[in-house]
C-alpha cells in the first residue's frame, strides 16, 4: 500500500519564514521598514543602523523565537537606547548562551589579521615587557592595531583600546601610532587592556554590566607612569581626535 510521507520543510526555508515573521514583529513596534539579517556569530549578538526610513538589523538566530517582551525591548533599545531594555536583552542573551557556537581563542585568532608592529610603536614588544614586569608573563593574549572606525566629520570621541575576552585579543587604536605620542602613554593604554584579561566584566548590583570594577581601577594606578600618562591624555586628547588614520 502506498503511503504519502509528509514533507518536512528544509532548514533554510524555515529560517527564511522565521526571519520574515520577526521582521514583521519588529516593523510593527518600530513603525518603520526593517531589513533583518540572521547570523551565527560567537561574540556580537546584535547590531543595527538607520538608513533613511529603514532600520537594518543583524541578529543572532536566538532572537528568531524571542518572546514578545524581548522583541519589544529590542525595538526600544534600537529606537532610543533604552537602558532598561538593554538589561532585559542582556538577560535574554545570557539565558540562551547554549545556542552560541563556541570557538577556542586560538580558532578565533586565526580569523583575525594581527598587525602589532606600527611605524612608530611596536605593540608586541610593549606587551611582552609589560607582561614580564607586572604579570610575571601570565597574560595569555594577542595584541594588534585595530582598524579605525569610519566617522563623518570631526571625531568627537576615541576608543583607544579594547579587549575581547572570547578571542583574548587586545586592539589598540591606530591613532596612537604617531611619533608625537610618547611610548609611556601607549604602554599605559596597553596595560589597561591587559587588566581586562585579569578583571572580567561582571554584573553589578543593578543588573547592568560592570566593565571597570573597582579592583581594576585600583590596580591600574600601579602603572609606573600613571600620573604622567593621565596628564598627557588631558593635554593632548585633541591631537588624537584630529589624527588622520586609514579607516577599516
């Protein structure tokens, strides 16, 4: 006897259906056109930008089946940077970390182009010496000059360094690779990012992420040229903001 076997939708087809559903849910709450891209990143769960009358969002696939309160928080965060919505989104991501594909730091580094040697400052040499002097060589990280973000008009702020706990990579802004930027100042920025390897981001009493816990800030003052580096930053921040660097 012949029996009809029910057709099971292909995974890619299901993904497109769920994506369209989520687009409609967000479009209703944002009251604007929405272009949605779903990804399987291991670090950044959501990014967005406004392009005229349209919102473009890139979301981790965990958001495809997000409950209504999370979708509403996502819309509030995108539209107006609502801090309460940010806390709710952080909690949702934390609960669903099982869906984040895990890669080892070594695997992640293979995807990153490391360029620690600049025209004026060798970050690798600075990192090695600081590691020996302050951490007995225990810091296991990589360092590189990061790409300069694209900005329109005069730069109003600058993120001089960052540390990724997932890949264990320190990135330093290329604006610091200038002859007028003293070595001790670059060392201070690198030292600060190395401290992020020791003192990890944690949740504060208010449920929000605490990036710079008190222990980190206290430890940072042990840097041998802390006061001088701080003074140089106050006096020369405009110099760094005006630096011309090639964008990513």
